[in-house]
C-alpha cells in the first residue's frame, strides 16, 4: 500500500480539491433520491396520482406514465439541489482556499497525498454557531482510496490542531444520507448532539444560499436592499397619514373654508390637491432622512459596526450570486440583557420563499448561542407584513409608542416593540 502524507493545502492543489469535493457530493445523489421516495408525503403523492388517473382514464398507461414523470422530476430536483450547493461552495470558500482558511486565525486546510496525487481533504475554522469550538468542514476522500485509514488520519489532524489552538471541542455537520460518514465520526469519538431539518426547502431548490456573514463586497447590495425596502413603505405611510383625524379635519376645513369664501370649486380642489402633494412629500422626506442617516451610520461601515463588535453580526441571503436579503443583530441599547434584530429586509422579487423566516431563525440561534435570553426588535404601524412575520415566528408585542420627531407626531407614526424569548423557544423545540 502506498504511503499517505497529510500536509497543508498548496495553491497547486486547488483543482484536485474541487474535483474531490464535487465527486464526493455527487455520490450522495442516489441515497438522497431513495430518502425522498421513503417519505410518506412522496408515497402518498405517487399513490394518489396513480389511483386518480387510473379511475379517470380507465387505463394503466396514463397513470404509469405520470408516476414515471414524477419520479424523473424528483430525481432532477435532487440533482439541481446538489449542483446548486456545489456551485455555491465553488464561489465561496473553495474559490480561494488560501484566503478562506490559511490566512484566517485558527483555520487550516489539509490534503491527503498518495503517490503525488491529492486523494483526500479536510478543513477547520472557528464555528459560527459555537465560537468556542472549531468546525470540521470539507471532509472527503476519493472512492478509490477509502478503507486505508485516510479519513481517520484527517479527523485526527483536525483534533490535534484544535487541541493545539486551545479550543475545547470540534463540531461538524453531516446529513442523514451520509451513513458512512456518521459511522466514521462516531468511531472517532464524536457524539451526536442535535438533529434538525434543513430550513426553507423551497429556498434551497432555487439556490438560496442559507445565510452567510457579510463580506465587504456585499456593501452596495446591502445598501440597495435596505433603500428599496424602506422606500416601499412610502405609499402605506401616506395612506396611514390620510386616515388620521387631524389630516381629515385639515382637508375638510380647508375645502369648506375656501368653498365658502370663493364660491367656487376650483380653488378648494386645487388647495386640497396641493396639501395632499405636500403631505406626500413630507412622508418621502421623512423616509429619505432616515435612509440617509442609516447609510451614514452603521451601513457606512458594516464590518466595523457589526462584525468587529462583541455579540454582534450581520448576515446576507444570496441567490444566484446576488444578495437578496439582509439581517443584523447587536446588543440592544434599551435592554442590554437582550440582542436587537435590525436591518431585516428581503427583495420583493424573492419574498414568499421563506428567506425572512430563515433570517429570523439565524438571529434567534445566534442569540441563544451567545447566552442572551431574548431578542427584541422595532417595527412600524405601516409594516403589517413584517408584524405578521414576527408574530408567526413567536415574537410578542410588548410596547407601542409614537416616534418623537415632529412630522412623525403629526402622522401618529407608531412603533411597535416585539420580543422573542429564545430560552422559552428552546424549551418548546
């Protein structure tokens, strides 16, 4: 048996590493397809389709053809999901392995070499979900070199690196279809501590990369998502203003007063039109002022405002290489014992896909991991969709108050404060 050498990644290994990763991921296609076929909802769909078409057509040919097409479609869906994940990985850490692992603190990437050929890979870096641990990633061994103890050697390399860096533990994630990997990790002393279903299945299908930490190159996209999201509230805020008794009384008094004094409809109609135009411009000005202030403050340097501060973070949701959603959190000024969810926004074109829910869960998990008891957030009276989302995610409204600015008081622009008890949420889970 040829000797195996475990060494640090070198730039010349890049293509071999990507090839091993791609082949390793594609090996899970058959087992993932079988897993789908074993699900009750899949079996019920196939059974109902077959029986329904059999009864309606009085023929076996149509239902058999329909079930065959459904099976083919299901397999293509699995292929698409895995291909999307592979493509996303190639654009992220595997695009520049040296930058992603070798130049980062407490991170490393190793390859296993046999006869001058890379036959296995593994990496580790500080875990996002548990900063006190390192996370094992990108474990893969060529099929032709399995059973030689390479995977075990790679596992030991990560364990030794973790120990040398003073971390107490290594964590990793694997799927239920990766049976051999589960056996390996359990043999190496790993203990299963949690299992969970991947969130937002449809979002995965459309190549929604579930949540990455903000990077400097995301800055313009984040500002664009925030600006468009805030600007969308102008029409509903204007309508809210028109519903206020003070606004209605002003319009009626203006119309009636000018009608009585001028004996003409033209002047009062013109005056009311100008008042409405002025009111709308006031709403636009209020939102533009808030957007400008935000872009000059935390959104001017997101890395400094969130990523370099204690117990703070900023995430983006990416689809097809494009930032489509954002969320952040940091210790709340009004309640230092809680974290505050901020900058939640999803592009209109990507709503209804579960992205906002996934962003909310990410903040809740981050809060729980940091040992805080709750998340708080603020939203406005006109953001009815946001209110429904937060209440669906378990947030409770604990306070409402009018924004102190002059224009906001005129509009009776109310803010709601919501709170999510993550410890109580953990008990329910």
